[in-house]
């Protein structure tokens, strides 16, 4: 079946092709009589005309494509598409509701390839676990004015907005819930963004001997757990906690559910969960910047509360 074109709609409505384009693209600089507008809409509906979104996007200087870029972590214990699955699902749903497509890609920090950003002309990017050198290269490849939201990373650049858990408040609440002077040990994922790791350690108030950044080495993880067998363990991320549970009882763990999957854990595990969805916070910030690229905005720190 032949695809309906603008020319077909124009012929059916008895107007020019340019008029059809103005009406269907809602061009505000052109004054089109209401009666003419209705004829165009009626003709388009009758002929089942479907707009070419690529052409429309180019005419508006937009692609309606947002990107999620992961920085690959060498020796990562948990693949990022796994630990960020709920985030990606929530982000994709919100993008779809607002007429955006979501493109997901990984960047090798050793040999970064930024062609995907330049070629696809992304309207905005969510960058996860950013490292300084990759961050600046990515920002240079974005179109001027396109928002870059940094997630689970700390970058010293006030031009770009960041979305992170409020670890300081979370550890304050944890300390208040424990018996006075109760020691504990901390396990978190090894991240590319070193400042993010340092914020977790600093917020905990623990010395380095009581903190472990878990990579792919199972023996190192097991030895750390054994060295602290007399202490409760705070584990940042529920997928990591599932592996720790091979060596410890559920009652001895407090898990910070950064992947937003608390239902994966036994009921007896104490859990900290986000007060707001990470995808909701990140997309709301992106949406505001897309509508007002240089408007005032603030970094977002998502609070967590303890549940059983």
C-alpha cells in the first residue's frame, strides 16, 4: 500500500504542501485560518497520514532521542545493565510518555568512542559512574545547550547537574539506629568515579580498614567478611548483598538498596530504600533543562529511609 505523503494531504484538503506542513507541525509563526486547519486535520485523518518523526525532529532542531551512557568498570562485580535495570526501565517509560526514545550505550574509559553522541545528535544525556576525563570529552561532543545529567558520580563542574543518594543523611540515620558505639563494617561496589567511593567512605565515618570496595575477586570479598565476622555489615547495593549473604546471616546485614530492588532480599534484612525513584528524579531534572536549557536548577540528593 502506497504511503500517504504531505502532497496527498494537501490535494485532499485543497491547500498547498507548505500549509499542510505548517498546520501539522504547529508552526506558531504562521497564521492559518481555523477552517483551513480543520480541513487539513480532516484530510490527514481520512488518509491515515503518519508524520515522519525524523524529518520533523530535524526541522525543529531536535532528535527526540536521549542517551544513557555507562562507563565500563574493569573487573566489575555486578554488570551495570543489571544493577541499573530498574533505573533504565523507569527512565524508558518516562521518556516514552513524553515522546522521547532512549538509547543506551557503554563507554570504555581506556578507549572511549564518542561517535554515538555526535552521530545521533542526542537531545540530552544521562551519564552514569562518570570519570573526569570521559565526562569532559562527552560534554564537548554534545550539541550546544543539550543537558548532561550525571548520575551516581561526583564531578567538580557546577555547569552540570548531578543526581546522587544522600549518603550523609543515610549514615546519620544508621548511626542513630544502632546501639551507642556499635562498630560495623562497610562493603560497596567498586566504581569508576573515585570521588563517589570517597563520599560513601567519608559519610560512614569509618577508617579504611573497615571499608571494602568489592571487585571481581571472590577471595578478597570472603576474607574481608571473615575479618569482620563480629560486626554488622552495611552493604551498598542489593545485588552485592545477595553475594555477601553466602557468608553472613540476613540479620547481620543492613543493605542500601541503590538498585531499587529491595524485594530481592530476605525479609529479615534491614534495608534503606529511596524516598523517590532515581529515574523520576533524573528525568524530572532532564525535562526541566530540556524546556529551559539555561534555567536555574540544583543538584539532587535522594534521601533513603530504613525498612525491615
